[in-house]
C-alpha cells in the first residue's frame, strides 16, 4: 500500500471511530467485508500495513505516537482500546486521527 493512501485511510477510519465510539476498527464500513471497497488488512491498521512493506519494526511506524509504540502504556491507542467510556473513545480516536505523520 502506498504511504499516501495509508495516511488517507488511517485518517478516514479514525475519524469514523471518533464519530462512532461504540464501534471497533473491524466495524469500519469501508472494509469490503462491511460493504465498502477497502481490502481487509492485518490488525485493521493502515500504519501497520504501511510499515509491513518497510522495516516491519514498530519504531519505524509512520505515525508519531509520542511514545515508543501504539501499544505502549499511555499511548492514545492503548487508552482508546481499553476504554469502555464512549466520550473517552471518541476523544482518543480523534487524537489518533490527528497525530503527526513522520517524514520519510
């Protein structure tokens, strides 16, 4: 997957998740399995997918998480993933959508 497309789809999915905080990444309506036109990818994550064609090392992720990896304690993804509160999930999904993309 080209980096530009991965960035675009990453932002689209996390925007949708910010607007639908009761949903999971697998529910994104753009996945082919949900009637959309985007082929399913590993981890339902465009950053992981884009990185798989590079070093496949989390430190080289296209997203600047502000911590070591998306799954580090305190990362916005970890907070989103473990929260049961829809307001918090919406907040963290929007934060993830707006995180800076690293320069190549």
